[in-house]
C-alpha cells in the first residue's frame, strides 16, 4: 500500500506503510500498527516498549517470596530440632511423648510450603503462571499461621524461638502476594 505526501497539489515523496501481521493493534488507541520497526504508535504516539512500569514489583514479589521460603526452611529445621529435643526430654523423665507429632507436622508443612514458595518466587521473577505463583506465596503464609496455631494448640512453649522467622514469613508472604497481584498484567 503506497500513499503520497502532497504539498499544494505536488507529490513530494511516496510513504510506504507496512501493515504488520493482522490483529496487531495499539494497546492504547486500538488502531492497527503500521510500522513494525517503530517503537511508537503512528496514531496516538503511545510507546510499544515491551517493559512495563511495574517490573520492579514482580522482581520484588519474587525475591520476597524466596526470602520467605528460606525462613520457612529454617522453621522446618527448627521443628525437627524441637521434635528431637522434646523426645529426648520425654525419654529422660519418662513422660509420654505422644504429643511430639505436632513438631513434625508443622516442620513438614514448612518444608512443603517452602518448596512451593521457591517455585512461586521463581515464577514471579520470570513473570509466568500468576495463579501458581500467588498460590505458592499464600501457602507459605498459611504455613506460618499453622506453625503458631500448632504450637499454641499443643502448648509446647517453644513459640518464642519461632516468632522471628514466623512473623518474617507472614510479612514477606503478604508483601510478595500484594506485589504479584499489583503486577498481574505482566504475567504471561
């Protein structure tokens, strides 16, 4: 398709308008993209820059999710350590150790949630699979809450040692979920 630029009835030079693949339109004005080489819309001037202004949020979401996952791994190891200490205490004093499974319960949940948190963080960094990414972040949040509930329920008295990592997991999980949700449009 050729059109000519005219000035006072005289044809100055031909302008080539190359129509890009059908269906490609400007996100802002909705008109067809005429020049695939251009970085701006010929109609409204909107930038075709592929990077979004929220890319810092997805990076933040991914990093925070991975930091929360590291804290979750620490909670898992602390749970295993508390289990062993509790069993040794019960064996020393001849006390029933049947309530010790709570430590293994929250430790195993912490390990599983940390794996999902790492996956969610990695997906947020690569901007893929929004729902799975946010699910991994929310499972870590649930894991931290579950840890506090199980410690309170079983009355172990070890809750002080888990306050810092537990609160960190809660804070980082909430922030990473908020950041991922705010940058949802960036996910493919």
